[in-house]
C-alpha cells in the first residue's frame, strides 16, 4: 500500500504516530503542491492520502484524476476543501480525526497580547540596540467583542473575562440566553463593531459569512481597536482591510488566516502597516498533531480491516 502525507510543512508527521505499524510505503510532502497536474503526477498510485486540514483542495475534478485513491484522511472533524459527494461517487472513503480547541484559543490570545503591547516592534527595537518604542494598550476594563460565540469564541471570552474585560458578542443565531450562559452580552452587529476594543473572529466560513467583515464593519471600528482573525481569511474582506490599515483607522490587524494560503510572497498584506501576521499556526501544536496523526493511522488501520472509522459524509 502506498500512502502520501501532504503539506507536512515542518516534516514532523512521521514522529507523531506509529506509521510503521501499517507496513506501507509512505511518502511525505513537506511543500505545498499548488499545481493540480503536478499533484496528480506525484500522487500517482497512492491508495491513501492524508491531508492536513484544508491546505489542499480535493474537488471533483481532482478526485476523478486519482483512480488509485481509496481512502482520504483529513485531519480535523470537517474539511470544506473536500468534495464529499464526489468522493462518494468515486468510491473514496473520507475520514476525519479528533480535534482540540485549546491551541487556537491560545494562539488567539498570543495575537491579542502581541498587538496590545506592541510586542513585534518592541522586540525588534531591543535587537537593534534600541529601547521602548510605544505605549501599550491595557486590557482590563476594555471591551472584547466576539464575532461568533461557539466552542472557540466562548473560550476566548472566558480568558478575556479573566483579564477583567467586558465581553460582548454577535452572530446571526446568537440569543441573549445563550450569550448569558458564558457571561457575555449579546449585541447587534453594529454595536459589536462600534463597541469593541478588541474584536476576535470565530465563525465558520460559509456563503453567508464570506466577506461578512467588510468596509462598513471595519469603518465602524474604533481607531485604537484591534482586529484578530484566527478563523478563516475570507470572512474579512481583504481589500477593505488593506484600505483600513493603510489609512491607520485601527490600531492593528493580527491575522493567522488569509484568502490564499500559503500567503503569496508579494502579497500586499506582507508590507501593510499595523499588522501582526502568522502563517496559520493557530492549531499547530504538539498535542494537537499527536491527535491528528495518531487518529490518521488508526483510520487507515480500520479501513484495511474493513471497518473505517470517523467517516465523513456529505
């Protein structure tokens, strides 16, 4: 059996699970393969492909070009980049893995604190022989706004409350009662953007959330506000965000996700002012990778035994 492990940027997948137990030929790809023709060529003969989250898109066209593929394992419980219906039509089983919310929550707060205390600029100053550069933003008594109050948003809110922040939230289906369960006040969308000193995005990308944070929403934010996105890039209108940053209308945009990933080398966000940029590492931690790859091996073993586990369905 031939197995391909895709998008293992740090070249660590083999160290997080007992792959030898499968007795298979395994090829690890450490660089993202964007060109579909190249991807088809390199996956030729692979019966099993392990995909890291949504880094590689498996649409109907690609799946039809992989006749040997029988099992596609995606890390995480869902993957919007896989056409599950098309996979079913091709007789390809798609399985997911377990997940942990803590790494993304932790990274969200790493970005919030870095933005509030100007950590990138202060660190660069020290290394260059300088000293203090700016006055940081204290969080106690400020307002943390959550765009989405699901599993991740609620945990981010709890940490904000521990810092002494007032917490408010909005999403299309959020009720006052549900927000109150987490000590959060449900507000209107306009109130969320106008009232937040820190606004953190925690929505699933869908047709109704794509571009949800546009020019009007960004224009309503306070000049000293911080926008954090560890969810999905297209939820925030990239062009509107770039205009906002160039006009210095908010203090900082701290981003871990982008419209196109990996972010192109010449992308204007890389040189935009008032930004902290990380390479979609919100979930990239040792404890979560252990879950991802151990479950992937378990899924493959289950498939070989005729009992696939954690099967994703359309």
